[in-house]
C-alpha cells in the first residue's frame, strides 16, 4: 500500500478493485466534498461590469437555466473528483480524470457568450487530446506489468516505464488546463463563482493525486 | 489544541508585522509597530460585518472558514510529523481559497486578484520538484522520517541546497509586499481581499498568520531538522527577516514576469531532480 501520503486509513474492496484512503487522499477527498457542497448550496455571484464609454456599471444576472446546467456540471465534476481521489486502480483513475475534463468543458461552455464559448472550445480540444497520453500511460503500465492496481504497483517488483509515468502526468496536466482557460481575459465576461472554482479545484486535486501515484508506482 | 492554533496565528501575525517593519526600515521609513497585524486582526473582529449584495453569499462566507480549516490542519500535520505531501497539498489548495475569495464577491478587483492567483500557480511547481528531491535522499515524505534522516546525516540545507532555495522562493511568493505578490497588488485595491471586511477580514488575518507560521516552521523542520521549540522560533524569525530584505529591495514583478521567473526556477529544479535521479542509487 502506498505510504508516502501517510499510513492507509481505510480500504474499500470491489472484488479485485480497491478504493483506499491515506491521510493525504482523505484530505483531498474532504476538500472536494466541501466544495461540491458549496457548489450545490451557493447561488451564483452577480458580477459587476463597467459599461464602456462612461461611468456606468451594472450587475450581470445568471439565468435560471444556465445556473441549473452549470450547477449540474459542477456537481458532476465534484463527484468525478471524489472518485479520482480514492481510486486504487489506475484505469479507474484515468476514467475519473477524463470525466473531470468533460465536466469542466460543460461548466465553461454553458455560458452563452461568443468569447467564453471560444475559450471553452479551445480547452475542449486540449482536454480531448490529453486523453491520449492519459489512457496511453495506463495502457503502457498494464502492458509492462500486467496489473493496474496501484497498491500492487506500489509494493514493488514491477518496473513501471518512466514514459508511462510521464504520459500519466502529461494527460492529467492536459485535463487540468481548465483554470488557465478560465483565467483568460474572455472569461472575465462570465460570472464565475461558485462553478469556475470547481474547475480550478478539480484540476488541482487530480494533479495532486497524480503526483502521489507517479512517485508511488 | 486550541492553544497551538492561537499561538501559531498570533506568532505568525507578529512575524508579518516584523516583515512590514523591516521593509520600512530598509526603505528608510519608520514603518508600523511590529504588533500592527495583531491589532488589525482585533480591530476587524469588532467592525461591522455584512455580505455584499452581489456576492455568492454561501461561498463568500464558506471560503473564509475553509481557509482557516486548511491551515489549522496544516499546523497539526507539521506538529504530528505527518506527510509533507499533505502540507504541500494544503499550500496548493490555498490557491483555490484565494480564487474563491476573489470570485465570490462579484467585484472586478477581487476577480482580478482571484484570476492572478490561478496564473501564479507556476509558483507551486518548484514545490513538487523540491518534494521529489527530498524523497530521493530520505526515501520517505513523512516529516518525522525526514527529521530522523537529518539527525543521522546532517541538515538537508547542506545536503540539497537547491531544494532549500526553491522552497525559500516558494515561501517568498506567499509573503505580502514581495516580488511575486501579484494577487494583492495595489492596482487591484487589495486584490482578492478587497470585498472581505469586518469579521471576514479578521478571518483572513488568522489565515495569513497561521500560514506564515506553518510555512516557516516546516522550512526549519525540513531543511534543518529537530531542535528545541524556542530555537525553531528564533531561526524562523531570522529566515523571515532575510525574506523581508529581499522584498524590500525587489520591485513587484508584473504578472507575466512573475510567472516567467517562477517558471525558470521550476526548470532549474527539474534539471536538479533529473541529475539526482540519474546519480542516486
């Protein structure tokens, strides 16, 4: 069992597939849970914007339909992140990570604004392309070691190729690019809280988890 | 338990006050008294408190509590000698808290501060390379194991100085009035903190104090090793004063320059980690 995140606290077995939590992953899991709760409970901000050519400013409103869709996507993103935090199976981890990427596209793309949609489209391309190294990394691991179980790989005795680890990290970085697109100038036009925060949080958490996995296996 | 938290927050605020004082003296100004940050925290605790009409109210309040929660957890991780991976995860999650502060209010100043906190995520990458470098030597990321390793082999500060320098820069990037303090620079009023006032701002002061204490205490434990508590406090103060000198003589970088400098540090650290990976048995 990986111990760089502390001694394992809890192991949940689904046949030969494991979910496990260390102090490290439980910290990440709880943070994802809290922010998912906040995404459910919070109403969106009313972003203040300046009208060009004068001193006027106004507060933007988010329509109910847009709010519902973005909230749904934020919750989906939170659930996928929760899964990725505890997964002890490399393939399940990559699946959860790609789900995070898809949900992040949805959070950004729900805003009916040309500039925001452009940013979402660009991020979507990156996220889709990133699935190649992501699943490729997992495939290389199973091809060379015969297992995808992280505890088994962490126990030693397997020579996981460095390129597989690099592919996994690269795939997660690609999926986790959302905050950088969310930080683009175009995105200032869209009210962000609390949904864009789920993009940032999920991206950061999957990055933190893959660091643990790559060091461990 | 609570006495540890109160001490850490108060000592951290005192260090931040000292930080302002040193910067002022280097710049030939009198500067505020060293206990000014503690006074600020107390003052804000009794000022009127409300939530802006444009804010996402639950998030606006919740993010303050999350900030206090994560740094309290970080303090106990350090005191218990648990995995530094948790500590650095919390450090990175602080970015989300800053982002949450900025985005929740609806204010463009807060939003710019929050977005800058996202683009300054470049400052966190050297941290992970630092962790990797430490792991090459100690074969463990548990703080108690790292301290035990140093008791046998000597301080990591001497064994892996590039890792210590990288973490020093990481702490520098979290200090106010420094070259990388783009998230709360003056052209954004107070950046992500702009719209949080009253008790919420007092909460931010507690977060800042605890964060400063935890990061400096972790630096001492990771790179120097075990020592009496009073000695750790003295060394933390010395490290902070050195950081204050850097802040005093360095102009604040523009956001893109800040990211570029941190990116260069990351590349250097990746090179160092690669060399370690190559030469270590």
